[in-house]
């Protein structure tokens, strides 16, 4: 793709040309999801682990108003340190480019951009979804609609724990998103290893996933496959603790009138404090593990994904 507003790193360009496995990564976790300097460390660890597992990492972000696919260490440091980095989804992506801003991409905007150059695998920590009190706020993440639109394999550890996970799960079904548990029968709860909700199917290895991908090609199914990779048991946080911390954090957010795109990063930060960083440790572990699994899937299924 030739466009002076879309910059693709030489490494990613080469992988596309040679049809090698590629894994897309978002940049919101760098600017809004993790504290400095941990955000830089985790972003680079994801890049390293993807390379070690025979795939090319493609971290996506907005640098000086340009979409950049394949951020380098300097770009990551900028997004990690600057205080005015915008968080962009589909609705404001072009506006950020117009304003020549530094911006980080969410699940939705990362998927949208990755699809422009044919990337089929995307790794993230947790997806957005239906927010608490959505019946009055109408706050539902555009991540869900993007999962419906794009034909991608998305690896996550579930919807973020601050969301209404039950409603999010129901919405995913309504939108036709296939929910696969990797070595699990249960939908994970991001910081929590499992909820009481069942996935559509469990796969025990990547070969089984490949058979599902082939079946989708036969029926021409274009929505995404959501692969649930639960947080490691040793980092899993009990659901009742999360609910208690969420109640306190939400109360603070309402008093401070924090809402919209600023709500999620605020709640994540507050709950991390309340949990004595238990949720932060869970978050960093699952992000890296998801990147590793994504790279393995990309490498194993590469030939069929480029067809």
C-alpha cells in the first residue's frame, strides 16, 4: 500500500512481500494501559517474544499524524512518555491524523489499520465491551463492532474486568463472533482466570484451531475469531475482590465526573492501587502470554491465512 500518511516499517514490508507470519499489536497499552516505564518494558517484551516465536511484530500507532505500522523503540518511548497522547478508535482516527498528533490505537483502530495491509493475527490484553450502566450511558466499545467487521484471529484474555462481562459475552454472540477457549471451556474475566460462562468451543492445540479456520473459509464467514487465552492461575485475581475494588473506583470516577474514553484508563489505574498492584501483575503477564500465543498461531497457520 503506497500512501504518504501510512508508514510501514521495512521489517513489516518485507514480511508482507514474503508472506511471512505477522502479529499486530495495539499501542493504547503503552500510552494509557500501563504506567511508565513498565509500559516501555512490556511493549518491547511483546515484540521480542513474537520474534522468538518466528513471527514479525507490527505495533501500530499514530506518529506526528501518520499511521505507523511497526513502531520502533523511539516511537514506543514517545508514546510512553508524552502526556498528551490521544487515544483513537475508528471515529477519531482521521481527526488525529488531521491534527498531526501522537496517538495510540485501541483494539478497534488497530484491527482496522492492520486489515488494510492484510494482517490476520492481532494480540491484545483485553477487549473493550459493554460498560456497566450501559442501559443509561449507552457506553459500548467499538471494539465489538470491529470484531464483527474484520476477518481476523484476535487473541485476548477476555473483556476487561471493569466491564459488564456477561452483557459483553451476549453481544459477541449477537454479532456472530466465534468465541474459542485455548485449553479452556470457560470465558476468562481478564484478571480472573475463568467466569461461569462457557465458550463456543475449546481447542487444545493450534492444529484444531486451523480446522475451524478452514471451515470458516468454506462458509465464507468474515467476522473475527476471538481466542481466549486465560491469565495464568498464579496471577488470577478473585472475582469478588475485583467487584469490591470496582465499586470504590467507579464511585471516585463519578465524583470526579470522569467518563467516556478517559474512564477505562482511570479505573484500571485506581483498581491497580486498591489491589496493591495484583491486577497490574496479572495484566502484564497476560499481555506477554497472548503475544506469545499469537506468534505461534501466526507461524503455524501462516500459509492458510495468506490465501
